[in-house]
């Protein structure tokens, strides 16, 4: 099947404006601005069933319809922070198929009446940002972005913004704080960004991949989009496959594709022909799916079904774990990551990640006891549901699920 | 009244105003939800996660919007997760459980997390004994730590954020109360967080460090011992301290304070003041104090304190008995007849000033107020009265600030007015240069020095500013002496009073004229009938002078000369000054910490202060010394009971009518509830148990006819500089070299050097640069000052701070030489 998002894999030089236009690019945007009402654009997206690709899977069209129309101006922000370990899809989109992403962003702006959009990228993406700046300049020169587009009253400016290297800035409210020039720390929600967002104004924030779907939906219609994926999760998703597989990488597949197909058909199977022991479907903040039964691999990867395995699909950063991976090593890694990235705003996360890392370090270093494993589990649970933002909870997911689901692995490495 | 909401907290049904936060609502009905980051004066942030509670909300029918009923009561749906009480507002029908097993578990968890990195050094911590973390640990914490002691982080324990505030990094729990106070309340965002996660730390962002005059408050609201003041750090344990109510004597705001005292070996077994704390008065200072008020009290324990009466014998001051000293003074004053002059300052209490004024009235003498600012007879006539409260001003009120740099002159008024502006009050700032208050102003209008009267009069001429001014229902005008002397401020006051009268903004609450005086009780002096003399030197020359609470010799060479030609000088003061050195009789007065009395604030609120420490040597209260002199002169004044003096004052001065000490000591409940044992909620501010004070009445409010003097244009008060001269104007600096500031060594860095502020172009014309020391001279005065550049000053103007070594008391033409 031809790609919908990673189209540059088939079309050479798609990152050139002329090539993108030749392949139908910017027609959807021009058509929307000149022939459609903003709410009609939102309706098409709503009907397509597109869900946010950043992790939460919230219906995109519904989010757009929440924008507060009593408070102006409106903003649209592209979350290109891509900071979840194991996620590397947005970068490929922005490098390979940047115009489709920008067109999706522009369509979102038109749909919610925003005249300014920001692309918030992690600091390490400075090269991508420079490329994107060039593309934006090209578009402005071409009259696709800028003032009074296509002879209408609609104007749109797009800006890129580089963060300073913090995982937390992928959390939408921390991202907004950072974009405003403040410390990247999450805000209390509610109010949610469609009511109170950037500079206190109604703001729509979506992931890069989410926006990249939009031009194709507008060009081909909602019904076309729903022919792919499942009823609950229509469309395609880029699965960032990593871990103990032979061919890690980005794979654009319909939602509902099974783990088995991803791992064996596309990923070339597990290295050294080992068996899959566990799967982290959403990067470092995943629950560990137990693959004790081969049938688990036949589970379709969509938002609802993955939940039946007591895990979340999230951003679909699928990390494959086989029996060569010591789980005490694994959670030591994830906890260290979260300790390093905790913003420090709320107590349970700031103190809890620090405390957990001390214990995982002890256990992984061979100095742990059974009591330490109990303590670790208890501390993690003491954090759950009490933090200000999702990061705190995320830091505990791998810990809790690996101890609860693979306790014997820990008992092997600790003293009685 | 705003909409009321009824909800249930821990089974208790309560009704509170809509918009109240849950933690605050609970507090109102005596339910303590533990908090660290939440503070009733700050915006909620939900950071510390201490106030986790279970919240249930009534289920509404989607179609009708009505509550869904279940067994005759609304069906309540509880959220799966605990929520923070601080960030949630009350809702109709809400059910809150603060002590359920789930909530308690969450709260316990937070305390345990906080303690993992806390040093638990309570035995040596200044906060120990009044520490929210300590108290909440006792209430909600685990008995034993599961955190390995060896894994504790060790961090710097003495990080100066500035020279006044120290940070103990180990104790800090990153609640950001201090940062948020500086940002939201003080408007000086000079401290912030650095790093992240467990490395998060408070840092100063300014140079000099913690550059704010409100820094001390952060130590009060810090819920742990992380922020301590350089003054009190390791000074005493809170439980050893006695507390006595007092009123700050540093400026006309009249902040309510509590003096904490202790007997200690370090002070030779004496009882001394260990620290000055705010005492809640929501209509005056809320729960805040400026750093001058907090730290400058040291003058009362200065080594230069006068402790016994002295008379000059053979050109030397020698010890004398009270009787001999007062007799000598009395004899000279009697002999002088019409040439008996009293010069007293607003540092004195109402009772002191009343006895002095009565003495002048009953002898043939005159009584002058020692001040560079005039117009108090007008603030007495059209000043503010009962019901006036900056805290309630917002939309519908116009606040005009003219010729005053409130941040420097009356910091707490600056805070209060800034907040009123945020609530929607129209703030109009009129000043020749930029002041800090400008950033909150609806209109900041500049005028040339000498045009202040016109600037005020222009408020009634058609313009955007006057439209806003006229539209407001209530109007307060605060006028000061920024750039002005006696003549200029008198004209300005008359213009302000006229404007208020013409627009009928007098005699009712939240309307009237306020003088931003130099001293705490200048307003009291004016009420009692004191006046300023424009040509003081002339008025003193050849006279027998009774100087009380003033140091003219240090202030003005012209006055030195005049006093050299005085017939006789008696000086009554708290500490040795340049003026006591030339006195024929020196009479030691008690400091405000040692006695009782009342002060009248700029808002015309009379407030009591109480004795906190024993008397120094043989010092007596001023009113008593005056009475003793008077007795020798045949005038009988009350000299024993200060409240009796006040009773006589209340009978004699109309605006004081009906007041007595008991009324002044009355209190009523205040919100937010702070200052009890519950330090966790509002900080260590003291509860007010000793009086909120009472406003003086005002002529128009009493239904009397108010006739005002003619307004003089003020141009004549401004000299025209000749070629190569500048027009220098006096400005007030919060930390100056005044008698009541300089003895506090802690503040010396803030006092700094004498400066002269110039526009860069002026500096260029003079070929001088920033930081350069120049010589400034005028009318026989000369001194050195360091050049400071400020491009908001007009070209050709120089700002010279008062009481900083160069005697400037009014606008003068000066020569500036490199």
C-alpha cells in the first residue's frame, strides 16, 4: 500500500515545493480557504474519526470544535517536541514530507480561525527547524502563507520555535509555558488550551503526525480515510519500532495491524531469533505487555484493543523486549530518564523519581533486597494519580507493570 | 453581595461566596486542609500536592441541567483521582472529603516525599517551633522514614540571595511561595527557579541580589526554614520570644507590627527586640511589611542612645537631674517669651505633639513642624476618613499619585495601589520622571518641574485622562514631595484639594487627599495644629529653641548657622545627633519600643503602639518630658498617663472626637485567617489582637462647610538655573542616612553612596559619566555624589536624594563639577 504520511518514500524530492505541488499539494488548503467555511473543515476532520497521534488519542475534530469563539485571537501549535524515548516519526515527516505537515497545520489554522501558528520543536531539531524556516519562507514567497491568501481576507503566519531540551515540554501546557518564554513546567488543567492556551488565548495543539493526516483527509474525504484502520481508530499510524528487532524503524500501517505483522513482517523478527517477552507500545512511559502466550502478538494495535492488554497505544513507539533484556536494567533506565526529566514542579514526581532511581540503582547494582522491590512498587504507587501532570504517572508505569507482571525477574537479582 | 455557593466539607454544610477556593472555604469553617504551596494571598498553583482531597460533584441531567436525584438527595459522583483543594473552586452541591482514608493516604504520601530530601535539622532551624512542615509532619507524616538516610542529598546551607535573605537549599521544598510573592504581590520578579527536578533551586535574578524592598516577607510565608533573614538568622528560637503589638514608625503607612523580644546574655541580660513581624491589618498592610520597617528598628538599641539628661557646663555637656535640666530649659523658654520656638517632627506620637502644641499655645511661643513638605492643613480638611480601604478599591475608583515615588516613599501603599489597579481602579501617575508605579498606571503623565499644579488642574480639562478621572465614582489623590520643597508641596496640595472639592470627592469613604509624608506621624502633627515654616532659618535665629525628635544640624547648613545664633537650645531625642551636640540641654526620650502611644497614618488612621522592651537609662516619654518643662513654666499638662493625654486631645481636636484607647484597641475578624497557631496557611504573620485603629473624622464628613485657600501656581518655587547650572530637585530614597535608618548596619549596602541622577545628555554636556564622582554645590552647600544615569529625567535636571549627605530641601540651581 502506498504511504499516506511517509509519501516521500515513494516520491523522490517530495520536500521540494514544486514536487509537492505537482503531487496535489496545497490544493486542499487553497480549496478550503477559498471555498469552505472554517467549521466545514472541522466537520470533515470530525467525520474522518482522526484521533490525536501524540499519545492520548483524543478525537482531533472534536478538539478543534472546543475552541472558545468568544475569546480572540486563536492560535494553533504543532507539538514537534518528539521527546518520548522510542519515538522518531515526527522528525522523518518534517524532513521528508514537510509540506504535507505544514499544509495540515495551515488547514487547522483556517478551521479554528487562527492567523498565527507555532511549530514547537525540541532543541536538538535545530537543523530541521532551519529547513522548515526555509520552507515557510518559500511558501510566503509563493503566496501560500502570509497576508490575504488566495485573494481572501485570510492571513496566516507560521513560526518555528526551538525548545531547550526538556522532555516535559512535550506536555502541551509545559510546551505553552516554554513557548511564552517561561520555564517549561505544566499548568493545572482545566482550563484546557482550547479555552485558555498560548498567551492566555484559545489554542489548539496537535502532534505533527496528526496535522500530516489532515491534507489527505480534506483531499480524499472522510469516508476514504475511514476505509483504513478500525471503526474505533480509523486511518494509518506511524509505528516507531525499536528494541530487540532486526529492522527497527518507522512503519506506516493501518491502525489495527497486529503486533505480529509489525514485528515479523515489517521488523524482520526478533534479533538472534529470540522470543518476544514483553512489549512497550508507547515508549518509556509504557506499561509492559506480557507476551507469555504467542496469541498476544495477534492483538490488533488500535487505541481500544491495546487497552485490553492493560496498556496504552500512546504514540505507538513500540519497543520489543526479549528474554535477554534484564527488566531491572530496563526500569533502572526508564526511571533514570524520568528523574532527569522531572521538571520539579510537583512534589511526588520531583521526590518520587529521585527516590525510585535510588532504589532501582540499588537493585540493578545487585545490592537490593526483596524489601527494596516492595518499597519500589509502593513508592511508585504512592506517586500514581497524585502528580500535577502525566509525566509523574508515566515514570511509574514501567516500574509498576514490570514488578507486578514479572516479579520473578526481580526476585532473581535481589537478596532475600 | 456576590453569589453564594453551598457545599459540604467533611459532612459540614457551608455557604461561601462563589469563586472561593476549596482550601480557603474549608479554613473559614475551621477545617484545616494541609497546604504548603497554597497561600491565601497568592494564585493557586497546585504544586506541592499536600492538599489532596476527594471531591464529589452532583451529577446533572444532560437534557435539563438539573441534579440527578438518588434516595432523595442529589447523586454525587466522585472523581477517580484525588484532587488538589487549592486549585478547585467551590461548586454548588460539591461534596468534599478531606479526611477519608484515600485523602489521608495522599496527604501522608506527600509529606513522606517532602521529607526524603529534607535535612530534618529542626533542632538548629530558625523556623523550628513555627514551621508548617514540622507541624504538618506531626499531623500527617509517617513516624518513620523509609528513605535511606545515606541517600540524602546534601546541598548548600547558606546561600545569600541578597545580603538580607539567606537560602538553605536543603530545607527548601520548592513550593515557589517566595517566587510567586515577588512576582504577583511585590511586582519585583527578582528571584526564580533554576535547574529542574530534584536539582531545582531558588536563585536571585537581580544585581544586587534579591533587589526588592519586600524581600523579608518571603521569610514569613516560607513554609520551611529555607529563607531566613540576615537579621534573625540563628537569633533565637521562636518559643523563647515574647510578642508585643506595635506600629511601624518609618513612613506614613502605619503598618501594624509585632515586636518579638527576648532576654539574652548577648545583650547583657537585657530584653531586646529580636525581630519585627507584620501584624495583620487588612485595611493597612494586609500581612506584609517592607524591609525598612522590618530591619531599621535597630536604631532604638543604638549605642548612641541618650540615657540621661545633660546640661552644658563650661562648654561641655554634663549629667544633670531631670529636675535641673527641665528647669533650666523652662527658665530659658519663659525668659524668651515670644521668642520661644518649638520645632518638632512627625517622629513623635500624637500625645507628644499635643502636649508640645498645648505648651506653645499656653506660653507665648510658636510650634513648627519640622518637615520639607507642606499641605497638611488640607489633608486634615479633605483627607480620607472612615470606610476608606485601598484593599476594596477597584473599578470605579480613580487613584491619582502626583509628585511621589511610592516604591521609595511608602512601599506598602505602592503594593496596595498596584493591586487596586489590577482590580480595575484607574491609576493616574503624574510625575516629571518615570517611577516604578508607572507600569501599573492607566495613565502616566509627565510634567516639567514647577508645572505640578497645572498637571493637577489639567485633570479637569477635556482629555482622555480627565475622562477616565471624571468617570470614576471615587477619587483618591496621593501627593508627595518628589522634586518639591515646602512651597511647591503647599501649592500642589492646594490644587489637589481644590480639584477634589470641585468634583465633590471629599467627605465620603474612599475619597480625599492623602499626603505621602516623610515621617510616620506628620499627619497627626497637622491635625493637632502644627504648621511648617517656609523660612525656618529666620524663624530660629536668635530664639530659644526646643527641638524635639529632629536633627536640623545634620540636615541643613543654613539651619546650623541659624542655630549658632540661637539664644538657647534644648534638644529632646532618642539618640545622639549632630543637633544634640550643640544643645544647651539634652533630654533623653524613650524609643517607640519602650513606651505606649498613638500615631496617625497618612490615611488618617489612629493606631496604638505598645511598650515591648524596658526603658533605656533614665529616658522618659516625650509627652512626659514636655509636661515637666511646662510645669516649671506654670503650664499644667498631663505627664503620667498617655491615655489621659489622648483623652484630652480627643476633647480638644475635633477630628479626634469620640476616640479613646479602648476604641483604638478594638478588633474584628479578618480574612484570610492568619496568625494563629496555623502557620501553615498564611505564614508567621501575627494575628491582630491589639487594635485595627480608627479613622479620624473629616470636616466635610461632619457636615461642616469646607473653605479652601486659593491655589498658587508653583512655578515661583522653582529657581531658573543660569548657564552651566542644573536644576537640582530633592527626591526621597527609602534607605537613607536618616537618624532612624543609619544605625541598622544591615541596611548599609542598600543605603549605598550619595548619588546624583542625570539624563545621559545632561551628563554628556557636563562631560561626566556614570559612576563618576562629582562635586555638587549651591548656596554654601557642597558635597560629593556619584553620577547615575536615568533617561526618564528631563535634560538639565538633577535628582538629589534627601538625607544622603547633601542638604537639599527644595529645588535649587546647582553647579556640578567633575
